[in-house]
């Protein structure tokens, strides 16, 4: 394995240590398969799923590195025997099943994306997980299109800030729920209505704004706590895309209320999908979302960058939910 700095280094990653700790430690080099590439990580992004993994609530799939990290960007340093269309020295960003909080990571070639035009490698680390999550749920499943209404819960995070921009680029009306302190920035990204969920009933606010019709697509990170109210806020023939369980995993479903709306609900995760399904999603994102990034219609929103050895601070910030957009981690030099 070669390194850009021209010297041999011991591989480092952010390892989860009991109880609930994160430590920058020596780990074995990644072991790529014939269909993988190895990426020298320039930056990795922090996701709420990483926090859940640290807490023992979201273990990595079998065969995945034990350290967190669902997206990264960097430079390819090795290419598997069965890989075509990629080469050593290529700048890429990548959707990962885990292992991004590290100096290197092995990635299936089907989960690579190019760096968008005019964007740095570091900035691109904020894109793969959010782009694939939002596109697969809002576009691929829920069929959001021009003239529809999109309601995004948790509008201030990485998923939310990306969903606002993609919804507007598709010609939708976008409503977000977020703390009031984030409203100005979300409006600047294109949100047509921002609702403070702590002081305002979002169901009433959505109905008032849409003339009583409701939202055609609801992207929900909360889960059980919002299920009944999401159905109330749903437009006829609408779709609720549930991608998180911050408000719990168990709730009673009023089938009568859902049937009265002719509504549908999907509940998905991205991490555990088979590699071929992830590759399909990545292709869809490359074809439909990357041109919007290349044109500057969508951009990654980055709250701050920290060194990987400060991953515990990054998780604290994530749990406090005071950030706007993504938090990035940079490998730096191991101590």
C-alpha cells in the first residue's frame, strides 16, 4: 500500500471502546476484495447512525470494519482485480457500510461517486450518505416531482439541508421542522415554510400552509412519536418515508386514517442493503443528483471540521443537535 506522503505509516482509525468511548488507535490495514478499491481518506462525515453504533444500538453488518463512518472522500490507492473504470490516483467520494473514520477504507467499486465539479475532495465527503438516503426515499420510493409538497422533519441536519435543496431543485414546495434558530438558514436554502416543532403543531401549520391539503411526501427521522401526526399531515395519495427512530420504534398504526388518505408508508435503512442494491441507488444518484451538484444548484452544507482524534466531540455536537448540515472529520497526523 502506498501513501501520498511517501512514507510507511501504521493504519489508524477511531475505535469504539467500552463504555461508549471513541479512541484514535492503531488498526489493521483494510483487506479489499477483488471488486473493491482502497481509498486514502481525506475526510469522513459524521451521521447519527454513527452515534447509535457507538451506543451499541446499531452494529455494523458482518464483514464491515468495527469503527464508524458511512461516507468519506479521498484518493484511490489500490484497485481490485475485478474493478474496471477506476484507477489509482482518482479522487472519489464513497458510500460505506462502515469504517470511514479511518486513514484508509476498502469500498465496493459500485459505491463510488466522482467529486462534483468545482468542489474540493473534503467537501464531497458530506455527500454520499445523505444524497443516497434522500434520493432513494424521496425520489425513488415516494416519486416527489414538480408541484408537490415535501415535508422534511429535522431540517437542520445533513439529511434535512440536502432534502430541502433537492426538493426545491425538483420544483417542489418544501416545508421543514427545525428549531427556530435554524430557520433563516433553511429559508436561504429554499425552504418555503419553517416550523419550530417545540412551539408549533406542525400538523396545523402544514394544513394552513397548503390550504388543508397536506404534504405529498413526508421525510421522517423521528419514527414512532410522529407516526399518527404524520398521517394527519399527509395529503391524499401521499407517502411517508421513515428513515429514523429518534422518537422510538414502536407505535400504534391507525389503518383507517391511513386508508382514508390512500396513503403509503415505507421504512428503510441504507446501511444493510445488499451491495447490488446500493450500487443501483448510487447509479440513480449519479444520473439524477450529480448534475445538480455539478451545476451548483445543490451544495453540501458543512457546519465544521474536526480531527478524527476529536470524534467524541463531534458526536457530542451531533447529539446536541445544534449544528446545521454536516460535521466532517479529518485524519490528520496520528500522535
